[in-house]
């Protein structure tokens, strides 16, 4: 019998936070995010991967693998530690100066899984440049954290933050690939193990794959959303 140990998802008491302004807004880099990244990854390995389908991902399984691992706390006693003690909300509140009572945390453990396959056009296109919109009509904004979970990253692997698109966003939002000459990179953040980045989810952003690292292994990132009311 295999059990999922949600107790390992404890934040480090030694977070190293660096906040920078890159032209559009602030982003904050949180190094040493989890107390025990190896233990976190052991639990994540137990979760199955579901491929993202629909019209938005017609080449999934052909040019790339884009999947999700999820865990949703739905019973008393199955909570993630950083939700039970409000530790993560307090960190976000301290960094952003948003009142603690106005911040919520998505209770879903969401892991993005990605791997390059044949004909993945990384030399000419950015993959999945997007923004994450609100889930509730009475939200005033939304923050996001992306946590880099792999044990090692080649140079050039990470996340891009883009300027506003050169065309109407409606022309892009259903396309997984966007030509590199159609987006201006405002800031590139190099991925590191156990590094997280906090930012406004409406900023255009997306993963970057400049090396061949994720031809041979899965790229794993956790995403946490924070509705602001």
C-alpha cells in the first residue's frame, strides 16, 4: 500500500528573498523554498501524470509532453502544512505588503510536467507564453508562485517574463507556440533547484528551454495561485 505523505511540504525557515523591479513590476525570487526538496520530490513521484488535451494542445504527445500532477486536500487532516499554519500567506504578505486578510491560497497541489519530443521548435518559438487570469469575479488581482523542483538545471533553463505582445493577445492565447520575434523578453530568470519566483499572474510569462536537458528528463514545476480580494 502506497501512502501520499503531505506532511513533507514544509517551507524552509531559511528562505532567501530577493525582490527586483524589471520594468513592468516587481518579482521576488525565493531561494531555499522547501525544507526538504528530496522528500517533496519523493511524494510528487507517486502522483500520476494526466496529459493536457483539447484544442490548445493539439501536438501534445507528438512535439512535447505537457502534463499535470495534482493533489487536492479534501478531508480534515490531509492539509498541506504551509496552508494549515498560514506560513506561505505570511511570506507573500510580507513581500508584497498586501494585507494578510486579503490573500487566499489555492488549496491544490499543482505540478506542471514537461518534456521535449521530436520537432519541438525551441530555436524559433517560445512555448506556452501566457498569463493566468482570475478565477473569481470579485478578485482584484492574483499572484503566482512557480517552484523549480528538478535536482539540477542547465544554463538557459528557467522562466521568461515578456512585455505586452505586439498583437492582440486573443491572437495568441490559444496557441502553445509563439514566434520569438513576436515577444520581447523583459526578464529571464535562471532556474535553480528549490528556487521559487513570486509575481503578478497577469504578467506574460512562460518556461524557457535553451538546452537539451528536458529531452531526456521531465521538467517539474509547482504552481501556487494567490487570489487577492
